């Protein structure tokens, strides 16, 4: 997809969505309080809210409205023709009883398997809007108090990732994601305050023509794996004007992991992320680490990263993943007080159990970094593989001030003329097996 095509994509998506949604008429509203929901912050309202959704769908569609007040609930499942609006001073608050979240067919950490549902679920829907000035709260800290994460040495990349000690006929379970959108088309998520997700916040899987805008996504920094937005094997996605402060990647683009991801072989592609602010997090916009289906045609532009963000420009994968990550552009990015500016790592987090390398190793190539400037602790690292070097990285009009320099390992055709560095300790650039 050309840059011009990417630039006009959001207008097309929104125009199609609005036309499909309104038809020139105001949609009918269904208040959850009319179906028995009680805003006392104690009553579990799952049945009342689901009854509202079911009635709305059966009556031809409309908007399910969460009015002022705090409404605890377990998992809810949106239906075709039903939009969700959380009004100002209204809150959907997740319960912390695992039995309130049924097992569904989904993808967890890049592998298709039965897994815990999200708090708010959308499966196979078209022309969906989730919006409002209110809050959806995942009760992440309460989940931690009820079920603290296992020590890091005993788990994979997140607290739920470690396989059970003995094979079990029962599906594994874990904390629920906040919003899960799967196999859906023309989706609009806007205006909301999304807070304290128990694990990943806004999860978009196998979907297309998705617009997420004007969102505030925050999680306390003790909640592990609290990614802001995860775009997984989806296409034509735009993220605009979001503020994210979490305890993992602010935005992560994914496409499946290892053998299962290679089997599914669905890329994440044609994605625009713009006009956004990435505060604390383990990355600003990260490619990976689940890269098996490929990631391509992504542009991140006109964004700010600060507040100790680990690596605003981040690529991460492992030899077992495979997949091609290509045609990625970061432009007009301002950095202030981040740990690194750039992190490219094809051997990210190699901790046991380590899967064997894929038959075709992961590839990262054709990356443009344009008009990126600011002050950071370390410029960062480009670390490829001996048998799959990172290739064709182009810097243009970039200026970075850092305490420590830039280390390049197993990289080819890295154009550094457009990267001006001011480094206080050591050499600005260290090269190891770089051509």
C-alpha cells in the first residue's frame, strides 16, 4: 500500500461506518437500568446488561447505554446491530470472579486456543461502535490481589503464559482482556477512558477497517502485561489521538507465534497510528514479538513518547517465530526522557522454554525512521541474527541526545547519515558484523 493510500484509508473507513450506522436516523437507545441494572457498585449486573443487548438485537438494533453510575459486571457479548455507549460518569467495572468469564475460541499470545473471554466481547460483527465519555475499568489491581502473578522465572512472556506442569484436559485460563474484537469489520472505538485492564486492553484479532480514536488508556504500573492496544493479524486499522500509560507495550502489532502462527499465516497490514502520546510503557509502537504471519505497511506519525517509555520505536521477535516484518515507517516522533530511542531485537527475551528456530528465520527489512528527535538514556540497539541480519534501515533528519550510544549487531545496509547523535558516555555508534 502506498503512503497516499494509507493517508486516505481512515476517511474511507469512517465514511463507510457512518453511512452504515446512521442511515439518517437516530438509533434507538436501550438503557441497562431499564432491564434491571443497578448502580450501587456492588450488584453484579451481567444478566441485566446481557438482557439489554439481547433485546436490542432482537428489536432490530440500536445503542445499549450505560448511564451515570458504577455497574459491576462479568463478560458481556455484543451482537450484530448493537452498539455500546458508556455515558459521562458511567462506568462498566469488571468483576474478579473467573467464573464470570467463559472460555471462548480465540488467540492467546499468538496461539489459537480456547481461552478466557474478554470483559467486553465482539465476535463476527459488522458496523460496530463502542464509544462514550465514560469508563470501562478492568479491575486489574483487584485481580492481582485475588491471584498474584507467578514469579518471572516460572512463566513465559506474561503471567498466564507458562504451560501447566502436567497436561490437563481442561482449557487454560487467565485474567480477561478488557475489550476483545474478533473477526469483525468496520469497527469504531472512540472517546472512552479505558482503565486498569487485568491484561491486554483493546485487542483486535482477524478484523478489518477498524478505527480507534480519542481514547485514554491507563493502567497502574504494577499490573503486568497491561498492553494498551494489540492489533493481531488485522488489516486496515487506524489509531488516532490516543493517550496510553500502561505497564507493557503501549501498542503492539502481532501476527501469531511459532508453529501455530506459521500455520495460520495471517499478516497484520495497512496500519496507521498517528497524533498520539505514549507515556510509560515497555514500548511506544512495537512490532512483535509475535511475527509469524508477517507485519507490513505500517506508518507511525506525529507522536510523542516520554515518561520513561522503554523503547518508543521497537521491533522484537525470536528465531522460532519466522515471518517477515517490512515496509514500516516512523516519522515526526518526539522523544523526551525515554530509556531508548530504538530497539530492534531478533533474539528478544530468550528465556526457557526456548522453541527451536523456524525453518525460515524471521526477517526485518525496509524500515524508515524520519524526523525523530529528542533526549533519551540510550540510543538503543539493532540486533539481528547471524543468518538473518536486519536489513535496509534508513534514517532521515533524526537527532538524538543520549547518555549512551547505539549498538549495531548483524545488520546490513543501515543508512546512518541521517542520524545525528550527541552521546555523553562512550562511542556514539558501536558496530559488530555490520555491512
